[in-house]
């Protein structure tokens, strides 16, 4: 009751006061109801295009569609396609007042388009709020996100969570700067070391769209070479996008671009810069104030205007595959962008993945590499130490390090730092031939063999028992487990050279650079710091720890890790030497000695074609409990040419917060199958898996099923 009503009680002839409940009822029955924000009850609708189609941020497959909402007249000007909105969701059809649906919880979303009429015949709820008038989701980005969602059997909302960074109001309030003038076309510089390298830059500068798989020469010049490719693209009046696997290489490309073109020509999109700056840089790209982007994984969706070139560096790095559903890979997304935008494509690495070799084999991209004379001049000398050498070496049996390695370290420390690459903790030892150390493989699908508790051998991929294994290389019948002793070996090195400082780079602390003074630098794969002037020598220890991994990519990944470390060593002419402790007859070791990653990738591709494994075929991993998996596969309408491998048990996550990707929840017994289809049926496989998962979620099935299209790890 108001104070005015209290004063009127003593006055004669005054009407009796109304109770609050009666006031509320009077408002409801009024001829012109009041319009309330977030419900807009009784508010007039927009005169033009009064229906908004909204993508709600639910991220579940059975709701992967647009929902129609009424646009109040008060929001007409702000409610434009691409803006962030808030809507009421989940009210049902029972709570309807004055022809307008009400109730439900507030949820974020994106306004996709405005239309004159809705396909839905029932009452519509009104837009609750326009969060920001900034159109962050434009048609080009929406189309790309939809293509990625369809390829990976995921939802559009999940992809947009990866593509559009979280909003920061202070960043939006800042006015966009002016677009800098295009720079001049660069000199070819070190690109002349590669066959057709100068022509590649010339094509970019003239507005062309060349596609190349670039095998970079060892050394630090790769960042400057990427910067020159970006400058050539900007000189043609177009934009460029560079995606690298981590913050350290992003900083190197950032520094090279700044030195080559000056500040203001490009944006840096990494998680290290903080949420506000990252969103501010992203907005400058969307608004067209910046036409070049360098960033990590999420930058693959950066809304670069008039895109002329996309670049990915080191596509074999696992960081390029997103950890969140639907798990898109940077290489595949940039291939989509190159095809959709008809722009240039550059895949660069010191090594070469099988997927990169397939791009060349199919004719989609051209090779861009140096001749053998250039390679020999830039690469270090590579020497090997096999099991036979270790068996004959007294020093190796006593100190677990061969004499050759001791001598190389001692000599290298006279001239500069020495890198020691130690395999990462967590690689699981598997079985190999006791005589030639060839990994034990299944005769049915070439998967890795495992020893179970009962003593028998089983395939880790298809689950078929192996009762009469023998080595296909040497005919041996005896197996041995791989041995990992990296930490103890590193400790031996530190004790052997007490006068030399020992620096470590790994999970706890990753070093970016180290001085050129003599030192031992012990690093896990991928965390190797760059040494001033390059390393004098490098030791690649315990090669079996990586070669023995139960994975289709074990050899390819080991070679990529070795080449990544060896590329930081001085050239052979300057005394640079690399010692790899692994059997010298194995293919990845021979590829390292010859510095021929392309030849290794081409041979791997031909073998996978014979076996029908990716990337020649398309594959999906489906994991869950035995009952859930059986129900899912029975309901899924898989393509007729699909082959199902498995099921096989999936190890659980184990204790602790960190877990291996694809592992089952702690304490649960999961199984996994691999579904394989030949080329041309990948889209049908993704659509079938998505439809089956959507139907399962709509029914409210309790036990989850995890789907991953084109999984990195199928071992």
C-alpha cells in the first residue's frame, strides 16, 4: 500500500485502497498491457520482419536447429542478424498470455536472420534482450561453422563456442582503428632456397591462390618465411591467416611480422594475451581494421575479410586438434576455408604428415621443397646407436648411455649447448619382436598386439585373439616389452658433467630460449627451447619409447619429434651432430638419417591405402558402455560400405584430474568400435552418426556414447 493511499484514508469520499494482488490483476485485464523487458508482454511487434530466427546455445544434437522468436518494436533497431541475444527457452505451449508464449529459462543465443513469417504455427515467445548490437556472427562465419559441424557430426552451437570468443564490453566500446595501407610486395629472400619458392610468393602478391605443402629447411628461418608469405598476400589487398600449434611459435611469427611490416598490420590471437585483449584483437579483425591474423587453434575461425591465404605450421602437432566437441582439426578447417573462399593454402613443417602427402598425391596441393644439396647443407649430421651397439658397449651397460653419445656430448659442450630429448612420461610400453624389435601387429587389421592377464595376445584395435604370432620381418617367435628409462638417463648425464649447468624444459616449466653458452638442456618432445646460434649437438634418447606406442601414427610421430629437435641443431658444416638411440634399420630412423620426411610419409600413405586406414579412408570412433554401444550401433543407419572394427575395451581415466583423450570415466568399463568407410562416404557416415546420437538424446538415454570423427589416436 502506497503513502498516498494512507493519506487518503482520512479524507471523505475517497475510494477504498486497492490491495497489491488486485493491482496486479487489474494490470493483466487492462486493454493495453504494459510491456515488460524480458517478456515484452503486450508490446507491439516490429513492423518489418517481426520474426527472428535464433540459434540457442544448448549444444545438444536434437536441438541443432533454429528457433523462431517475436521481435518487439523496442528491439527492432538492435536485433540485427549476427548479434548476441538472450531468449526464454523451455516454456512449453501451456504458458501463453495475450498470444505470446512466456516462461522458461533465460539462455544465450545468436540471431541468425529476420523473416516476415514463422514456419511455426503456435504462439512465439519474444526476444528477451539484445546483449550487444555488435554483429559477431556474420554469414560467412556461420556457413563455415555449419560445414565444420556437419563434417564432425557435431552441433552448430558447439562449433560457435570455439569460433566466437566470449564478449568483453570494454573491448566492444573501443572504436575500430583505420585499416593500414597494404605493404609493398616483399623480396623472396630465403624462399629462393626452395624450388618454385619465389614463384609461390609472386603468385600471392599478384592475387593468385596457390596451394602448397611446404617442407621447411631446418633452422630458424621458417618464421620469417611465413611472414613474407603474409606480406605478399597483404600486398595484393587481401587478408591472411596463420595458425601455429602453441604460443611460443606464435610469438616467433608475431615478431617476424612486426620486424618485416611494422606494428598494426596484424593481430595476435592466443590464450596468453588475456580475454579482453584477445576479444579486442578479434573485433579489429571482424571490423576490417586488421587484415592479417597469427594465432593458435581457435584462430582457425578468425573472421578475416577478403581472405587470400591460410597457413598452418606443423600440422602433425596434437595441439591442432581441439579437445572440445566436435573436435575439429585445424588442417581440415583451413582446407574448408581455402575451398570455400578460393584462397591460397600453405601447409608448412620441418617434417611431413601422411595427410600432407595425400594432399600432394591427390593433386589438391603442390609440393614446395628444397633440393637435396640445400637439405644436406642445412641439416646436421645424424648418427645412430642400435641395440647391437648397446650390447657391445661396456659404457652403455654401466651408465645406460653409449660411448658415442658421451663423446658427442663432450665435444659439443666445447662449442655450445647440447640438447637432450627425453621421451614424455606416460607412453605405455607395448610388445615387439625380441630379435629385430619390429612392433607386434595384428594379422587382421595391423593393430598393436597386447598381452592380457591370462597370458594370451589380443589386438588393441579389433579385439581378435592372436594364438600363433610370428614376426613378419625376421620370422622370430619371441616377444619383448619396450623399456622406458629416460629420467634415470637424464640424471646420469647431470652427474657425468657436474661443471656444466643443466636446464630442463617440460610440463612444469617450458623454456623459450637458452643462451649460446655450454649447457645441457634436457627437454621433453615439443618443449625444446631455441638456442642462440643453434645447438652444438643433440641426443635423442630411448627411441623405442616413441616407436613402440600402440598407435597408427607411432613412426610418423617419432620422426616428427626427432626432426623438430634436430632442426634446432647447427648445420653439419658448422659441426652440428645428432645421435639417435634407436635401431638404425627402422624406417623412421632411416628417414631421419637421410632427412627425408616426405619419402617416409609417401611410403606410409601407400601402406595405409593397402590397409584401408586414414587418411585414405574416413573413420569414426564410438565409445561407451557395452549396452549403450550395442544399442547405438543397432539404431544407427550406417552406410552400406561401412566396416565396424571391434569392440575392444577402453581403459578408464584412472585417478587424478588429468586423463588421456578418449579414456572412459574413472571406474567405468567402456568399449570402443571403429567405423570405417571408403573415400566418398565420409559425409554419409557423419550424418548417420549424428542422426543416431540426436535420436538417442531426444529419448533421454541415460548412458552416454562418445563420438569422434577422424580421431587422432586409434591405437
